[in-house]
C-alpha cells in the first residue's frame, strides 16, 4: 500500500510531462504538414537531374 503513495504521484507527473511535451510540439508546428512526407516519397528526384543540361 505504501508503494502506491509513490507510484501515483510519479504517474501523474509523467502524464503531465507528456501533455506538456505534446502541447509544445503542437505549438512549434510539428503537426502542420502531415501529408508532405507521404507525397515527397513518391517524387522521383532522379528524373529532375536527368532533364538538366550537363555542363561540359
């Protein structure tokens, strides 16, 4: 029973710490572009390189 006296405040502190980290990430713009990485993986950058004229 005395272990709960330590574990409950620790759990509350960790939950509050996670909430603060989530709010910080939300305010700093971490979740602004959710689809950008998914679309970027489909782009083929090698085609852009082959279309450029080569300097000789």
